[in-house]
């Protein structure tokens, strides 16, 4: 078994164009889901899953997000990076490679995804294998708008295609991913660099698919956002999960002294 996966990139730098006019004034990661900001739902899920440190990349409307974090606090330690120029989802990872340090693995989470899945189980699945990455996969009725994965009998992803005209599977990338440091060496220097287009095709045969049957919804479109207001069941509150109210001491210290904000360039552009 590998060491626990404690750090997560929460990619929030996108412009949210598919959610306009809502995102003309509200950052995408702060849109309310049944009255609660999406960002708060994510941070609680991270805390329940044993993640202790979260890096959030910001581009559009950064001040409201920082003000919300300062005002509301967080159950995990939050590190904010500002992106003057979007570098794409993979570019965000590359520019913040030093933040991962010597950790055996790290999470990559797309902030416009709404889910209550138990990330502990996905982390344990990743730990049992020697792949560079594990992609959370879920089924959708229209995979032509998503990143479609083909897996073999061992769960290894042998093909991946972003938004194919003729999908060969309805299992698609959920926006939840675990990877180890070998992933950084596969990120091209181009700007922007996108995970789905530029990195995942290089990982064929070296990553596995973790099949998610829990609630997963990309709220990045107006129709899906409206659907979330009706279908969202809330975060899982089973007793075997940690109490999200029990904040790590480091998170409390970080919150009380203000968020770390460094001027950097990287970005996720969904």
C-alpha cells in the first residue's frame, strides 16, 4: 500500500462561459447548490476523505472567492494561486509541481463537478496498483460531450478520446483523478496544456479506471446546474467518515492568519 493521498489540486480557474449569465457576476466555484456554495461542498468532501491540503487556482473573479474563504473558513488547509494567464488544467499542475513536494500521489479535482462519492475508496483502489494515474469514471447518456475511456478486463484504460463523434463507451472521465509524480514528466511545455487532450492519451496502458456509481454531475451547463438543484442528495454522512467539523490544526492556523496567495501563472479552462 502506498502512503495516503493528502494533497489535492482543485481546479477553479475556468471562466464558466457555459454557465452565463450566472457566472458574469458569480465565480463558478461559488454558485449555490440548493443554497450552499459548490466550493464549500468540495472542501467538506476533501476533509471527509482525509485530504489535508488543497491548492485552488483562480483566474476569473478571484476576490469573491478569497473573501468567501476568509469569511467562512475551511475544514482543510487552503493554498490559493492566482493565474494571470490560463495555462490549461495540465499547465496548472506543472506550474505548481513544487507544492506536491515528495508526496507519493496527489488528487486532481475539477471544481465544476458535483459529487458525494467516497474518495477514500478511490484512493485505496489507486494504492493497490502501480499505475501512474487512476481516473474516476462514471456513466452518462451522451458521452459525445465528454472524455470517453475504454478499459480492458483488468481495469486498465487502453484508449481515451475527448468528445468523440462516435463514442465506443458511455464510461467517461468524471473530473476526479489521482496521480503520482511521474505525471509531471508527461506534461508538454505548450500553453495552454490540457489534461484530456495532451496528457491522458500519453497514459494509455499506464492508468486505471475507477468506476463510480455514486452521484456525479458536471454542473458546468445551465441545464445540469438546474438539474443539480433538484437531484443533489447532499454529501454522504455515513458514520465511518471523519467529522467534517473537526478541522486540522494547520487549517485553523491558516484560516486565522489569512490565505496564502502567490502570483503564479497556470489554469484550468473549463
